[in-house]
């Protein structure tokens, strides 16, 4: 499979020139596209060449993955990026959404719920995890990236765009440290074992 040196994953109707744009086929989504993706496929199952890409970009896509899959994908993209290659992620700012939610009108609360947790018209339209700049910075650092910029946008939909630079191989021990704070409920050792096994299974798939 031939790729340009920049990837746009989950492109939807936002076709970017100079990128290999990848998304599900039109019959999977209700979104009417003006231009087909370059590749119609589930990109989470694609094998990508190692140390090949200058940039991988996702616009309001990363929050659609379950926690362990999201972490495994960060590791895969780490392998696919050249050293100093860029990972660009745009996503809802869960912190800003929660702060606004506490004083919002009933109608606005429902809008914010959709922004935080997806539109739910299909399996691909649900959000499985929420992030703010601090949390995603910690996760990106654990998976081998250095933060270059983080721009916040607080207009109608609280969101941010963060750019991570691939600076080293991912380290699963650092991932364990990141996940440890999430084991406050339940058996810590069992949860970590389960999560890490899921991540390793995905990486080996």
C-alpha cells in the first residue's frame, strides 16, 4: 500500500491535500462527503510502515477509542513516525466542558453532553474517553512524544489541538505509571494486568 509521508486518519469530509486521507467507506457513515478518502478502511487495523511518516493527524477522532486501544494506537503511531515526526490531535476539552456544564442551561447541557460523548448515530460516533491538555500531555509523554504546542479554543465547543513530537520509543513501564492513578477502584494489580495485556495484544495483532 502506497502512502504519502503525511497521514490524515478519520478524515470524514475534511480532505487534506498533501496527506493520505483514510476513513471508513461512505456506506458506513451518514456523513455526505464531497470527496472520497484516498483509502477506505478501518485504519486501526492497518499495518503502517516503520519510521516513515513526517506527520499523523486526527481531528476529533482520538476520543472515539477505548482507553487501552487509544494507548496502543499512540504506540503504533510512535513506531510509524520518523524521529521528530509530529502527531497532531484535536479533541474536546473535557475540563472546560465540565466547568461550563455546571452553570449551563438545560439545552446547553445537552449540547455539551453530545460534544463530550459523541453523536451516537453509529458505532463509530461514540466517545470512550475524555481528555484535557494536562492529561493528554502525560499520556503522550509516556508514549514517547514531547509536546510542541497546545492551542485551546473556547468558542462554541471547548476543544484543543495538541502537537506531539516523536522523540523516543514508547515505554510500556511509563504507560503503567500513567494508568496507575486510574486503579483507585477495584484490584489495582488485576486492573493493570488486564489493561496492559489488552495493549500488548493490540500491538501484536
